[in-house]
C-alpha cells in the first residue's frame, strides 16, 4: 500500500506488489495511459475494467510516471490515479490527477521503497520504551532502598554532627532573633 509522505512522494515496503489504475471522466470515452516505473515502461493491463499496471517497488526512491491521452475536443477531461487494495480490491484515490487544461499529460511522483523490516521495527521500539519505563521504576525503588543503606545513614549522621557543631559556635541570640522575626 502506498502512503503519501510528501507532495510528490509515496512510500511502500520494497518487494510488495502495487497495482495502479487510471480512471477518466468527461474524456469522450477515451481512457488510456502509458505507465513507467524506474525509467522502464510497464506492461499495460486491464484491472477491474480500467487501464492499469502492476509492479514491485525496489529499495530507494524511483520515479513513477503515467502519460495519459486526452481527447482534443474534451475541454473538461480529467484523469485520476487509484491504487487497488490487495486485500479487498477497493480503489484507493491517490489524490493524483491531471486535467486537460493543465497542458501536461503526465502524472508523476516518486515512490520510496523501504525495507519491510524497518516497518516492523516500530512496535519493537515501543516495546523497548515500555521496558525502559519498567526498568526506570525498578531503578527508583532501588534508589530509595539505597538511601536507607547503613553507609548512607552513617554519612548523614556525620553531616548532621558537623552542622550542629558549626551552629554551636554561633552566638545564641542570633538564632532567637530569627525565631522572633518569623
């Protein structure tokens, strides 16, 4: 299945067959096109009663082009490009079209073939994130347990003793002044 990733580019797993068809309207019954993928012409087929083609995308970005024929007397003629869903045969509009008034008889875009494994890596990535969260919770529990370790307690006691000895050297009046000002 093709997925749009930008205005002029689609993405699909490499090695998975793609079927595209052309549908014309207001073209006085003319529906024809010459299909090209990766610089090579593709064999035209009739798919669901419409002109189309089948091809297997390769890894990397390759150009797909369809040269369409307009009736010179059809001013409002239009061609639309559809993908055929391999599961149920539904026609999925690719939002790629050409009008007779465009003065350009080519529908074209890039197709990026991606490795099939890369598409499956996304769920693993999510699983790794969830595992990190679980590990993070365990780590925080372990951290809390470490806070109560005997060496930490000893250090805290020493620190507290130093504070009290420093305070003991200060005059008592200062401390009471602070209490009164509060």
